[in-house]
C-alpha cells in the first residue's frame, strides 16, 4: 500500500533539546511539505520541497530545519530555537506538478516538557 | 494576516439535511481552492477542489461553489451523514508560488446528528 508514514505518533522531549520528526512516502511524489497545527488554527506551512536537494521556507520556518537527500524522505528537526514547539506536526506529499492535492501522513504530536 | 478565513468554528446539522461550510479569502492571486476533511488524530484527506476558471464543481454528495467577485467559496454536503462529522479545512493556492504553497483556513467542525 502506498502512503505516508510519520513516526513516532507521540513524542516527548525536554526543553532545549533538538528533536527530529520522520516522514517517509512511497507514492513516488516529488513534492513534500511540513505543517504545524495548533488548537483553533489551520495548518501552517513550515517548509516545503519541490524536488530532491531543494527546499523553501514556509510561513513559520524559524526554529526548524529540514533536509531532502532522498525523494522518499523529508525529516524535520525542531531546534531549541523554536520558542513554542509543542504542537501537532503533519507531513504531506504531492505530485511534482503544481495544483495537485496533497496526501497527508497521520501526524506526530510533539510535547516539550 | 489570515488570507483564508473560515469564520464558523463549528456547525451542527441534522442527518439527511444540507451542510454548508463557508470560506472567504483575501488574496486575489489565489487561483485554485481545495477542501480537506480531518478526523481527530489523523492527517487531513483531500475532498474536492475547484479552479478559479470555474464556479462550481460537484463530486457525489459534495459540491464546491466559487464566487470570485466576493472572494468566497462554500462546500455543500447533501445529504449529510453522521460519518461526515469531522473538521473541514478550506485551502487556497496561487500562481505566485508556482502552485505548491497552500494556505489553510482554521477549519470548521461539522457535527451531523443522527
């Protein structure tokens, strides 16, 4: 079955620690995305990547970093510089052509203690 | 600056009746609009989309209407079913980011009562 996997589903970290969230897709999609969802808010774009070895900042990139070394993988690192990292993080992918719908993973809930 | 607004946080509808979810946008550069459905603790799933060259798109029980002059779109669900109870996100894209960057509204939680 093709799809997007995110692991783990729940993640706890101490304040000041960096943490990396995993996102893998086997849909052969060129584009991948990271979003953050907070209560009562929509999904806000952190970073997106249209092709391997290339990525662009979204609306709230500060305190986050990404890499895209492989087509199927787009890990997100939440650094200690992110002032309010506790949130629900969603990864998505889409075909390389613009205007295609995005397919989302199940999400990772990060809690920083 | 919220470019995509869903002003109703929640909506309650009786089973079998019509559900109408509304969405307003401010950026005239948006030319493609999507609706996603989300259940708790899951990722959103794509529901239906519409290009700015159209004013209506229909897929089974779901119809999206676009009023470009009013910068308003709506999602109609007829008839509503209890399984439709979820959060619905309106989203928009524009040619100025090549169509890859999507702006989401805050969502409307739909309750369909049996």
